[in-house]
């Protein structure tokens, strides 16, 4: 049954619409473990490269990015990532995103050991935002995106969608 607040909502507020932006694959080494902090186990994965491909932009992920993770006491892992993308026409785009990964203990244990598990067996989501000075990609400065992730042995792969 609909609540009184949702009864008169316009259609544009009833659903979230998206369109594919790109698929991105990161190459990550690590993690380098900082250790147990007051917030949980802190570790950092160093991004050494990767690629992204989409209808409106494609290119490579430059080395030097980092994935600052916290494994919380409840077993969920939070991500705080900064990357630099270089498009096929040499534009630079900064990307930062927060993320969350969690699932059944045996599935997460497999991921931690470097095993590839069924992506439907756990939750892995990100929310990228972009920053660029390149006129051809200025539209990205005003895009909020969401991504669905899957952890492979040497790094994640994400399907990233622009929220319309």
C-alpha cells in the first residue's frame, strides 16, 4: 500500500533511470595493510592501471590511484577510491568514488583469498563522480553515477551507469 507521501509523486520521482556510461577494469596490487584502527581493518590497494570502455568515452586508467578500504567489524568493506582516467583522445578525468562490498562470510572469504566468485552472491556498489577540464568531457562534471562491481583476482571490474 502506498504511503500518503508517495501517492502524488510525479513519475520522475518514482523510479531511478540510468544509462550505461562505461565498463572499467582496474589493475590493483596489494593490499598494503595499515592495520586495525578504531574504524576497522584499514588497507590500501594501489591502482597500477586498467581500462574503461563506453559509447561516449573510452581509454586507460593511469597508475597512481589508490583504493583505501576499511573492513568494518560487521564484515562489510567500505571503499574510498581516487583514480585518473586518460581518454583515447588524451583528455584527463579525475574520478573519485565511495563503495560498499558485503556478502555471506564464505563468499567474502573466497574473495579475500583471490578466488573469483559469482557476482550475484554478494553486494558490491560504487558511486563515482568526475572532474575534468577537457571541454569535450565537460558534461561529466555534472554527472552522478552508480556502479556495480565484481572482484577478480587482480582487481575489480565495474559496470558504471549515469543516473539520469
